[in-house]
C-alpha cells in the first residue's frame, strides 16, 4: 500500500474520529555517528548525519471493543537503510473481555513482538539506546523480522501479582531493497523476498520483574544475480528476556538461540543445504539518576556459528579474517529527558569483530578492522495529543 494512500486514510480516520476516542502522536529524531576502522552505518566517510527517524501514529476507537491504528514512518539509517516513507503498521483490532483480562484479534500490517524492544524499536523514547543490541535486534536483517502482514491473536490476564501478555502472530514479512543490499552488497546481486513469518511471544510483568520468551521463524527466498545462485534462507530462534528494576537501577539481559538454514544462495561449491547455529546475548546495567538522567553500560556478544566460535573454519573456507564470524560490543551511554517532549542521548561503542557489519557476504578486510569504535549522538522530539 502506498504511503500517500495511508496518509489520506489516517487523515480520514482523524477527522471522522473528532467526536470519538482517538489519539495522535508524532516522533522525530536526528542522530550523528562517527566510526573508526569500519564502514558500519557511515560508509567510507567515517561519519554521518544521515540518521533520521520520523513517525506519525494515530489510533481510533469507534466502539468499546474495536480499534483502528496506523503509523507512517520516514527512516534513513546511514548505509543500512535508504531514505524512505513507508507504512509502519496499519491494523484493525477487536477484543473480548474475560475474567481478569481479555483476548483479542488484529489483522493488517503489524510490528512483531520479538524480545522486549522489537515492536517499539523505531522510537527513541521507548528503546534503551540509540542503537539496540545487535546480537538480538540486528539492523541489517530488520526487514525480514519487523513488519508482518497477517494476523495476531493476543491476550492479557492477571496472574498472581502481575500481568501475563501473549501474542500469536502469523503472516508474511514486508521487506524492502535494504535487506538484499545488506546481505549481498551493491550491484546486480538479485533479490530477496522475505515472506513467511510466525511467532509466539509471552511476557510476564510484576512489580520488579519483567520476563519474556519469544519463538519465531522467518523465511526468505532468493532470486539470484551476479555470482550467486537461487536459494532459500530460513531462520528459527528463541529469544529469552529478563529485566529487574528498582527505584534507581535496572538490570536487563536477553539471549538469542537461533539456527539458520540455507539452501543454495552461496557459491556453487557450497550450494547444498547448510545449517548454522548462532548465539547472541547482552547484559545491561542502567542507573536512574536525578533530573531524568540515565547512564548505562552494556556488553553485547554474538557468535554466527557455535561450531566455529573463533571463526577459524570460516577463515579457512572463505579466505576472510576470522573476526567476521563474531562480534563483541562494549557500550557506555547515557540519556537526558530534558522535559516530556525532548530527549538527548549519547553512547560510545568499543567493538571487536564484525559479524553484524553489512554487507555480510562480500567482505572487505581493507575497510573493516578487527577492533573498531563508534560514537553516536541523538536529539529526539515527540508530540502527543
């Protein structure tokens, strides 16, 4: 669906809902990145201001058990995402009350619920940093996982002293050309078509604890170009999440246990079926200081193939350095909520390895070091009606 059509639809919803229960929110953020010894995000220039996110959302509740919600986004994220206006989500929802909770159904375009932050990852106010932990929320592969055209059966129940939420989602992933470029690079490299998606997400939240578990599978077909061959890629993963909060600090950790099945795609000598088991996790500590200031430290670790954690087999097979098979990222950051509408954030990354640096298949060691670093700054604004 074209973004212009959706804007008209959202405008109609807004006008029609003048006497009804409706909401409108807008978000905008501008970031800067300086990267040393890598082309990640910034390309060959070393720094970039081409890191912009703008979102307009609206929600209309024409009757007590029904809701229509939609959002349009403009996003430009360095060399990982070209500037584009697109439909972020647009769905109709209904729900039924149950003793102690409710169950509901959504249909349309939705954002998946993988982990703690997937569904809200594009709004700086609702994610823990400028860049999410790449071991769980990889920017290069976000197209195949983030937007789903289909259905979502969901529910919420009071359980003990907390709340239990769940989502059962199925449909087709909605991807753009960014996915193909982030894996295969520039040029005539064919086309990826991300389609099959299924997920089950469960989350329990009490006074101090937030616990979650997600299973998802995503399928991608590849129509070859250049030196590659036709093929298929399928991902299966569990994401386990935990967060402990007190009045002045938070401890958060998430683990991804995944396997990647490929058939074809690679060079003819590797064109058979292949399976790689991968592991990603991060641990983060955050201090909640006076005057709405937060500081955090995070360790983020990703191994692309658990049977080759140091990358030696990868290096022998491809001729590339072993550090392209893993990534370890130490991050020190902070943010200041100046008032309810303005947010300032900064973070610095010390990174070893380049497993999540795009493009994934054509590697260039002359442009990517084993040890590299990144400084990011961001200013964000929101409006709520």
